[in-house]
């Protein structure tokens, strides 16, 4: 097995420190670049105004999906940080990822496709962010206009549907007039008008979808003639995180036409 550095190395239980501008990051970390904290703050136009404790029924159920983020706020709620610090950005950094030696793109896509309920191409048309259940991070519900279904879900088939809802961790909200951005480097935010390829898992209780993978990249953006990773992971597209889109889709179509290995 080979250990890949994917941008940041940080123990889950490390203490956190508040940096200038209200950004929370672990005290001990290693980065391949020294980017300014403001790079990770989402634009105010992306933020959803929220009131703590006020959610739709679907949002209440989605808010319980994402856990384990209190480490990055020293156990505080985002509403408390916004009150005390003003505009705030909270970051969950990347850690190491263990992958098999000589992993090819085809191998990666094969495992990812076989463990996904749904593989779909579409464009984000709308989104709405909200606080997770314990108030320590943000999640976002995205409306995706479906362009093509490459693999349909057996439990929640969408053939014939024109849109689906995808819930992901991270996003931006306004609390009492303060902007709060929450960024998980393993699952970066999506943007309206952008076209994506997503590997998803079905959430039967709410009829929505979430990211399929807990171990690697499962969301890719079409950028001109290239395919780009959404997260900061080095795997599977390398440090440039971009490859030729036609070649990428050819590899994907090959694995989708092949039987899954046990």
C-alpha cells in the first residue's frame, strides 16, 4: 500500500486555532501551498440567510447526516462564532489517503461506479444551505438538472426525471447578518450553472442523493474539453486535477459496460 499526501495532514483530535479573519484551522498541518485564508471564504452571493432552528422537514433530516465537525470549531456553534468573531470561515482539511499501488484511472472508476447507486451528468440550477444538526458546520441541498443517467439507482430510479436533489457538506450561510463559510476539502461546494459528473448514493428516507464515496473523489466538473476534480484530492487525476474529458468519459463508459468484480 502507498500513502498519498492529498494537501493537508492533520489528526482529528488536534486543537484548533482561530486565525485572522475568523478562520479555524488545526495548529499542526502541512500544505503543499501557502494559500491565504480568504481563498477559502465563499462569496456572500452564495450564502443562504438562515435562522437557527428554522428548517423544512427535509432539511431537518438532511442536517442529521453530517457529523464530526465540532473538532474544527472547538465545540462551538457557528452562530456563536459569528456573534463573537464576525464573518467566519471554518475549514476541515484533508488527511492522508491509502490507495493500492499502481492504481489506474480505470481501476478507480470501476470501484467507484460499482459502489455507487447512481452515476449522472447534470447542471446545478439552484441550491440552499443550512446548518447541520449540532450547528457546527453547514450542508447544502443542490437541485441538479439531469442531462444523462449513466447508471440508474435500483432503489430510487430516476429515468424520466428532469431533476434530483443532492445533499453535500459545506456551503455558506448568513446568520444574524454575518457570513459563515464552511469548507470540507474532501467535498468542495458546487456552483449554479456548472456541469458535473457525480457518483451518488440514494437516501431512501428523503428521496434525495448524497456522495457515494468515503474514500476518494466522486465529483467531477466539465471545464471546456477537460474534466476537473471538485475536491483538493490528488487521486485519481493527479496534482493537476484535470484530464482530457473525452478520454475520461471513454474510461468510464468502459467500466460501466463491464461486470463489477466481487
